[in-house]
């Protein structure tokens, strides 16, 4: 049954590949990469759905977790084909890395010259991030309602980020449809708003797809700096901020439930973190003699960089390397924190940080009042001890995965500083390390074994650790 579902999903991926194929035909670019990739993907899908005859059609928890992890790998395997056949002709390792980076919305790239890519490859890179931003499985649950009763909830929980998952409707498929509806409408609105500015239609579509998914791929080597537009910078800041909000809250806001949104503690924390960091950044920039004092440099630039880092988009403003070690350190911390759960952002998520902070405060109080019962409350609801314990374990394992990934990269020949930071960047699904660590930190300089390790780290970070690590537990495979 797993193979058959993956076959259905490959039909969907092949359908998405038609979009960049049409772009190549419209702009007169070589369409060979997609003319090969689409039939290969369709052939694999047909074999999986027609030849395979499952005895059972139901899926339990283990099948749900396994399918969630496998789908991301299979999508990357077939999604890398255009990169291997395009004019840049990436190797198998580089192509898989690029595809995994796209689907996990990490935004890391091994491509040295992005300007010379064809329109089809540009669109496919952005489209991969847009698909992966909301989630492949979530899209599947929306278009294949039959999975609603076949491990659907397990797959929903395994892929959607966060410690708790709010269902907008009783059926998982209905919730998935509503989340994708909000996501699609916001993306369409951003396309129009970009197009009103200095961007042409094609660049507007590509950047809207990558910005709304908080992925960070661009059609230019200079990214958004190629347009040197204050309008684009402000617009991108707003939508990156929106991309970091729980999409269930955005849906409630669209139905007029604004009070419910503001009463959410995590959303309020998100707002206060942005404002607090903005104040600290402004003070530090004013006191830094290497940074020229301008209105844009003290208002839009720091706000843009803060939101870009928290949402794990990875865009960077010019001159960031002159901001000093304090602000660089704060950016590193924000990469770990991330934005709200249930969003397209990476990182550990503010929900867990809030829970960790409240639990730490209770433990300090117990040192003075050991007999007091002090439950952890979020949004005026008591959080179960099991969930608190799971959060503490997650943060510990999350840090451990970063350290182990860094050590493995040193074995592959990477310098210790770059190895640890690159591992950290991939697990948090943010690609700021090439900006903050330019000395040997480029992904193209990493050896092939290191790129496979980073690909696994990107997947582990996107599926929030447990879904991938669970597959390494021997008990998982026992009947």
C-alpha cells in the first residue's frame, strides 16, 4: 500500500513538472530536462500503481511515519532529474542536494551562477519550495481524501510542524484543504503585489513561491538586492512574517476571529520577539561606526533581516557582515528559535521555546516551594506532563543532531567551525551560513559524502527529528 500511495504522489509530482515545461516552451529555453523527467516519473508512478497489488489497504501509525519520510526522499530523487539534464549538468550528489534543499525549503544551493539558469529550472526550484513549504503529505491529504481513514492523522502529525496540531475540521482532509487554500491565496496575492513593483511577471511568480514558503531561492545571484527596491524589501518582510505564523491562525483571521489570534500566546511572543530584536538591532547599529546611519538602514534593513532569520527564509541585506559579532550571534540564536509551529518556517519553533521557558520557571520556583503543584499553562490551558517531557527531549535531541552532524562533516574534511555551522543551518532549514561564514562555508566546497549528510540533516530538520530518527529504531521494524 505504501508503494501504491507513493505512485499516486509521483503522478502529482509529474503534473507539477508540466508547469516549468510550459515555461521552457514559452520562453524558448531547452525543454529536454523536463521532457525526460516527466515520462520517467510517470513510468515509475504507473509501475507503482498498476503493477503493485496490495493485499491490505489500511495503514497504521508505523506505515504513516514511514510513508511521510519516504515521500520526501522519493520526490527529491525524481525532482533532481531536471538538474542533472540542464545546461549546468549537476552531478547525482549535487542534484539530489539541490532537490532536497528545495523541498525542505532550506534554500541552500550548490549552483554558483544562478543568473544563467533557464526559466524552467528557475520555476522548478521555486515550485519545489512552494510544495514543500506547506508539506507534501498535507497536499496529498487534501487531494486524496481516501487517506483520511488510512493513517491520515499519523501522517498529518508526522509532517506538520509543532508540538500540537489544531484541526480546523473533523476530517484531516478538510483541514488540509483549508490550510492549502490559505497558502495558495496568500501566494497569489504576493505574485500580484510583486508584479506591481519593479519585478516582471516571471520573477514575481518565482519569488512569491519561494517567499511564501520561506525557502529563499531566487532567480538572481544578488537575490532581492538585484532590484534595489524599498518596496520589494518591505513587501517581502510582511509576507515572510506572515509565513512564520501558524496557518490555522491565519485561517481564523480570514474568518474574522481576530481576537482569537491575538489571544494566542505563541503569536504574541512572535510579535514581541520581532519588536524586541528590532530595538536591540537598532541600538547596536547606531553604536557601530562601520555601519552608515540611514533611515532605511535603521528601520527596514534590521526588520527585514530579523524576520528573514526567524522565518528561516535566508534572505540577507547588503552589508550584514559589518553588523558586528553581537548581531551575528543574535541571528544564530534566532535560527535556532524559528517562528510559530504550523507555519512554513524552520527551527525549533517558538511554541517549544515558550513551553521550555515556562517549565524552567516552574522548576526554579520548586527549589523554594518543593511541595507546590505548578502546571505549565499555555493559552490558559494546562499542558500535559507528557507533552512537556516530549518538548524537553525534542530540544535535547535537536541539539544533539546538530552536533553529530557537525562531527560527521569534519570527518568529510570540513573545518570544525564551518562543519558545525553548516549542520546547524541545515537542521534549522535556514541557508544563512554562506552569508555569516563566507570563509569556506559555501556548499559547493563540501565533499560529496558531506552533501549526503547535509541532505539527511535537512530532511531530519524539516520533519522535526522524530519522524526520521524513528526509522532507525529496531523496534519500529518488528511486527
